[in-house]
C-alpha cells in the first residue's frame, strides 16, 4: 500500500497528519508513505526530515511547485504499493483503520473502495459528515454513478494501483477541484466498486485553503478552473460514456451541478462583469447554458433557473461586482 501526501507550506499540520498515518494497525513494512514536497517555502521539508527519522517507511520527494495534482501524480509515478490512498497534509486518518480497509479491498477485489469522512474546523467542530454504503455489494462504475451519491474527493477512496495504471488515470494538473474530474473518469471505468459507511478520515476546514480563499485572483482562477473541469467531464460523458449508458444522465446532472456552482461564484465572488460575459459565452459554445439535465440538488436546480434568466442574472452580477470592488478598494 502507498499513501501519497502532497506537501506545500503546511508545516503546522504535518506532524498530526504523518503520525496519524504512520501509527496504524499494520506493520510499517506493509506500506509506504510518499510525502511530495511541492516547492514549499516554509519549514515543511525540515519537519518531514525529522519525521523520517522516526518512521522508516516515510519517503520524501522534493520538486519544484507543480500544484496538488502534480504532486499527486509524482507520488503515483514513484509508488510501489498495490493500493493507493491520498491524504492531504492538513487532514488525518483515524486510529486503527488501515488494516480493515485493506482487508475489505482485498476480500472484494475492488478497483475503488469508498469510505466515510468528516469535515472539521481547527476547533474540532464537525462541519459535515459524508458517508455512502453499498451494503457489502460490489457494483460496476455505471451502477455506482446511477445509484450512489458519492463524494467527489480523492481522499476518501482506496484505489487499486493496477486499476489506475490500466486506464492511465492521473490528475488533471494546474487546476483546482481536480478530484471531481479525476473521479468522474475513475468511477465510471471501474468494474468493481463499493462503499462502506465507516468514518476513516477527518478533513480540516481551514481559512486560506483553496476553496475558502479571500484572494480575488484565486477566486477568478477557481471559476475558470471549474469550467475546465466541467467541460472535461462533459466531453468524457459524450465521447466515452455515451447516451446508451445508465451513467450518462447522472454525469450530465453532475456537470450541471458544477455549472450552478460556477455561476454562483461568478455572481458573488468577482469584481467585474467581464468574467460573467466570458463564462456565459463558454457555456453556450458547449451547449451547457440551459439544457434539460437538472441537478438533483434542489437549491442548485432553482439557482440555475434563476441564472438562466439572463437579464436578471446579469443585473445581479453587476450589483455584486460593484459591491466587491468597493469593499476591495476601501
């Protein structure tokens, strides 16, 4: 088993993260930890080197900054384990979980095994809890997509490395929310996938993280990255999944959930209506501005109905952008 930990300026969290992985209920010679130091400018590398003195199965790879996806892909390129687990450096694994996780994956010969995760604040307050279960049934990827509301994260799944390599599955680099794009392909291509509702990981919800930044440049990048991701999923759905598959409509609905998420960010998190104009044009070119595949989430479904009223939506975008600009310049 290989556990891949991307590391970028997270020295304050590394001891908790690595200790949670290294002190588990399996022998250290049964798995490796690959920490990819992705061009950190803080003392993350020094912390890792100190941890390496304690844990012989911790390997450190240092590279120029390539982003989260690039770090994960580097980890995959150097992995030796039969199974792959991704752990972000500010998250941690609960005690005595890995042995049972591997046992289940081995028993059912899964390509992907999904498990539960909890989002917590730095003060240990639970923000959300995500679980799914196939009740010990192994499904195909198509069946899974059509029946399970799975979590988009790559950090609550145990992947067969043979499966990932067979399909050349790697992360789309230089974009945010790469997990959603990766798992849309991975889940569909899997032949044996199941979910257990055991909570195994805690995901830290901290200020300054990519999805919670107050930096307008990063907010703008996030918007355009969401478009890149939803376009990639939509292209995959049209070219590989096709309309004959029971996974086709669920994936189209997921695309439109991302459209809703993106347009909400366009309206609330920009300082110029230029972004709204560019995004609408991009969506229209992909036939994704108004279509019949509505999200299952009621709030997103109703927001899309609002966003498709172009004049009203444009006015709302203008009001928010002026407000954001005023706040930013104040």
